[in-house]
C-alpha cells in the first residue's frame, strides 16, 4: 500500500520568510496529492492540491510542486504570516483508494 | 463543495461499553467512506474502508471485531467501538470521496473512555 513520508516534523520561520515542506510517496499509482492545514480538534482543511498530470500549482502565497519521477511533492508558502502557524499534512491517493497522510509538520511563524 | 456530517461530535463513555458514531454524506451519494483515527499530536491513520452493501476492509492491525463498520445506505456509514477501553480514546474522523480526487471530511468525533 501507499506510504507517505513528510519532512520536517517542525519548522520555525520568521514572519515574511518562506517555508517549504516536503513529502515523498511510494505508490506510483497515486494520482492526487492534497495538502491540509489542521487546527486542534478539527477536521483537516484543504489548502491546495495537485493532480498527477500537473507539475506545479499556485494559489496566492501557496504553491505545490510535484515530481512524479522522483515521487515527491512539496508545499511552498511565501511571505509567511503568524496566522500560517498550524499543523500541515500532506497526503496521497490513487483512484478508488483512501488518502494516506504524512506524519505532519508543525509550522511556527514568529513576528 | 460536498458536505459530510458526523455525529456525535464528542462522547464520553465508561470502559466496557459500546459507542456508535455516524457519518453521513449530506448532498452526494458515497458508495465508499473511510474511517480514520487520530491520536493527540499524531497524524490521521486510516482504520478501514466502508463499502455500501458489502463488508468493510480493515487496515492491518485494526481489529474488525472491535471496530464494527456498517455502510447501510449510500449516505450513511456507522462505526461502533465495542467494549471500549481508555486506549480507544481518540479523535475519529470519517471521509467520503466525491469523484476520483478530493475526499470530504466529517468534523470528527472526540471519544473519551473513562
């Protein structure tokens, strides 16, 4: 089955800096790679996703890149703000299968 | 987007009792639903795949006799934690796919076993 590795587990940046979180996956059949932000005790909130037929996707300060050959994808947050502080999860799934999550990254943005 | 509801949002039960959690897709039909468990400061771990009209598929290490799943209709899946113990205390989240890509998550159920 799918296995998703996520790094780093914690990330501290200064306000205005960029933050990068990286994930690798194992199943070449996976075709959907979302990123979630989760607040304590709440459901994961989708912030951006990318499908396997696309190499990069951007939404304002957030971007995701996908390298299918290397089986890795990354989340890039530019101009970080204190409100970006949260736990972020990457995930991967193939058609008809469940999302498998990475272990999460706790991002802290200090002002 | 699609909406998934979950009930109850939190429950406290005594050790040895059973607890049922409901997951509903409100505006779409879901032949498949997924159940996840999340312990504090950990990731979401897939427990099982719930299939409408057939048996659930459990992930390795998840006891099927302890976590009973019933997918009775195209909009409802239930998870029953039988003979609950304190180590079953966790955050349980269901989700349902709509199409080939995105999964929609319920708000989660906080289970505390005393």
